[in-house]
C-alpha cells in the first residue's frame, strides 16, 4: 500500500521549478547559463543583487556542498562565483549549469510541499520554513486535493500567526495567493502519482506580502501498487440485527459466575432486554433461569438476530453455519486466539471472515468485549457497566476504553446510544460503526478510540461523509511516537505521521481530542449543546478568580474570542449589578446580587445577538455551605433549615435557567464547578446532570469542549453545510 520510494530520483532544480510553475507556484525570475560570462549577462538582465547556484540532475542539497552563492552585487562577484561553482562540479553530478536569480528579500520564510504518505496518500504541507523549520516544527497537513476553504484553514492553523500578519514594516501575507499555491500543490500531487515529495524551502514572503519560491525540489519514484479496496460496509439491516435484535443467543452460556458465558448472559438479563434470550450449553443446564439448549439447531427459526459467542475459536465456523440456518444475521465474538495471537490465528480469522461474508452474517470482533444498545436495553458485554441512555455512539479498538467511556457516561449523566468493542475488527472496522452511527436516529455524535491505522486513506474516506452528517470525535493512541519533532528542515522529515493524521481529520471535519477524557467531554458537549453561530464567548461568574483563569483560557484558545461587552448590553447589566461591577468580560456577579441576578444577567447575555456562547462559573457554592450547615450540629435550628433550602433551590434554579436559556436562544451555555467532581451530589452539579447536560469541573475543561463546537460550526459554515 502507498508509494515505493526505494528507487526514487530527484529532478534538477530547473526541472523541479518548471513543474511547480505549471501548477501556479510563483518562481523568482531566473536564468540558467553555462559560462561565467553568460552568468554576468544574466545578472545584468535581472539586476543586482543576485544569487548563483550550481544546478544538475543529481544535485539535491546544494548548501551542504557550498553550491549556493548569495548577495552577489557586481559583475566581478558573479563571474568569480560562477567559475567556482562550475569547478566544484563532480562527475556524478551529471550535466550541470549555473542558475542566476534575483536575491529575494523578506524577513519571513515558509515551507510548502507534498508528502506521499504510506497510510494517508498524497498530502499537502505548509509550515514555518528556513532555519526555523527544525526548531519550531510548526507545520500543518491536509490530504490532496484541497479546495480554497481547506487551504485557508491550513494557513489559519499555523501556530506562528504573527509571522503572517504585518511584520517589521512588511505587509501581511497575501493569504489568497498562498492558498492558490497550496491548491496547486494539491492538484500536482493528484495528477502526478510518481511525485513522492515536493520541497519548497524557503517560500519567501516579500515585503509586499506576496510569496515566491526561491528553492524547490521534486522527488520521483515508480508508481506504487494500488491501495487495496475497502471491504464493503455491512448493510443497515445487518447493523440493525447487531444493535436492535429481536432475540439474542449466548453461545457457551455457563453456570460459573466467573466465565464469559455467565457474565454476558447475566448482563443481558439484568439490563432489561425485552427480546427473546437463549443460551447454548453442552449439558443443556439452566443458567439464571434460562433453559439452555445443547445446539443452536434447537432454537426456533427467526427467533434471534444476534449470537454472542463465548466459545473457543475452533468451533466457531460450524457455529456460524448453524446460526445462518436459523436466520441469525449478526455475531459478536469474544473468542480469542485469532489474528492477535499468531500467523495461524490470522489465517483462522481470515477464513472466518470469508465464511461470514458467504453466510451474510455481520461479524463483530473477534477478541471483543461486547455490544451495548440502550434504545432496546441491551447490554451484551463480558464486563460492566451498563450506561444511561443518551445520544453518544461509542466504537473502540480497545475494549478497556469502551468501559472508560461508559463509566464517564454514568458519572456525568450524559448517556450512550450504542457502544461496541471492535476487537480485532476483522470484518467491521471502527470507521464502519461510526459511519452507521451517522445514520442512526438514536445517535447524535460518534465517539471512537483508535490505535494502529493500516489504511489511513480508507479510514478518512469512509468517515468523510459521516462527519458531514453528525459530529465525530476521535482519540488516537500512539500520538507521540518517535519522530514527531523533525530533525531536518525538508518536507518529508517534518511529516510526522501524527500531524498528517491530524490534518486528515481536520480536512473532513472530524474533531480530534488529545486524551480519552477530553474526547468524552467533546462528545458529551456535542450531544447536549447547540452549535454556536460564532466564536464570541461571554464568561459569567460568581467567583472572581475562576473568571480570570477562564478568560485566560478563552484568550489562549485559537478558535474562541473573549468578546468585549457591547455598550447596549453593558447598559442593561448596569441596571442589575452594583455600580462597582467590572464592566468587562468576565462579568462578575459576586457581591450585592439578588436572588434573580444570575438568571437575569444570563438571559441578557443569551439574548444579545453578538454573544455566541456563555460559560457560567460558580454554581453550587452556596449549596456547598448548605451541606456543611445540614451536617452540622446546629441544624435545623437558628434559621438553618430555611437558608439551606433556599441555597439549594437557587442552585437548582440556576442550572435549569442555563438549560432553558440555551434551548430558547439556540446558544451553548456551559456550566462549571469543581464540585462536579468534589461533591457530585451537590444541588448545583446534580441539577445540571438532571437537565441531561455535562457539568464541567473547570473553566478550562469547558473552554476545550466549546472549542470543538466552534471549530465544527466554522467548518460547516465555510462549506455551506
């Protein structure tokens, strides 16, 4: 898969630049000459100062050999430089000449190019170039081809944005021209499958803001073998059999409470699954009130759609044949000993996949943990927990992280629609599950953990349409593999696989999270909050320090704006807060507020057209004091019963106000308190959970989650989705 670069060759600088120019890359005016006297003539045509380089088919990196002469300011210097360069030629350089080009001035250097990645295919790159490339490694990638919106996003995604604006008396970078360069590189990558690398370094930003390539190399190789075709995704009917079966058969049901066959049957029954439940057992024993049968053949035809397999691998081919004869259309295999074990196991896995295809059975796993489907109260797993119902669809290559996401669901109250451990993903990939979730009415957002990626192009292609339909959140293991910080300044060395994966996700609107907990936060926020219309954030707080720290977090977030308070909104708030209030963002309501101040100020902000989202800090503080009073020895006397009830009712009221205003305004309102973790039964966070929303444990957590919403809205907006 991918491109074979073992026999690659590098085009000369002349041929490289000619190819780049054909695709719209601006090249400095230059001449190629054979003699020192011709070099002088060329320099006078171009005007001084100039640069001289030795050019040849076999010369790639000129600087290391001293084959670049800079800032030549007169005829004598040019003549001598040309003579020295020609004298430095080696026999293995092939036919050589001297390149004379104007000395382009500019304080900023970029790097642009193409990498043909083994997993993700042709990829366009942009970064900070020159001597800064190695130290900063500020680079972004997108799979080719790219459109104008994607090219502009690449420019915006560079961390060193100050270099792109007005800089040391020079104009801002011409973003439209730079975007055209990137789109041209994308076309080149797609139309020339023998181009494995393009390295434009530096791409100089002139004082006018225009960009011009002063160096460029193109690497070629024989076209690689075609990527293996993706397996067809299972049909909707097969997924329906997996997630909403009429009946379930546990193959290998056991009377031993420590066996998979007991635990899975127990969990199916305990979760309240209303469909038919069967079990097979070699002795035909009764297990948990279910009279098992010795053979699948004893189960009524058409009574079950799903078999949950807890039997050894050796007997599974015959088991699948028997299931197909009974109309079973989906099988989840917990069995181990397949591809994860050894070569023989891989062969057995391949044969089982082929058999399942022949029989028309969706094969989930093997070596998986289980499947959850809350719309039908199904928890067919070999481990706990059973999550609350909700809109998050989970798929994971790691069963442990399925459990993690489900535990987070239970803790937060933000529920799950479907969840599955893909196991070895022999026949059905994580991408297949996410693609189906995007069509599933019960699912609002897909959430996945992935590890090794064998077919990056296939993964992204399958998820591209799904991400257009619904939010998808991915967290990837192995994000810090060696080589992420490049040791050289050329395009290929900067192409750390993780950054290419990140660019591929951004290109199709997938939200990528840096950790499992951040991924759940993002998914829970997508599932429970509306998308904002823009980046403007208002911070509303009853705790001053938290407001300051959260404002810092908003300011540091690339996708968010800590907005100023519009004058009309300020005037309205003046009527509700004491004259000493800060009159800036964050709005601090602490001190002097009435029972209605928080919801009233929140309403003013939510209803203002320039406010796109609100982060509300400090809920639960008074209920925390109420808890101490309730637990103290003076309760309920001294008026404590009354004040305790008041504080707790107020926090409930504030949580409900945030939810109702968010629903009525169509704007996200994220509520935060450390008590979400420190005391989840506090009236504040408990009331937030009761509305079905996530209560964030810090302002920074809310800012990170909100950034995903804003980024998705921007992605959809520029593409008219």
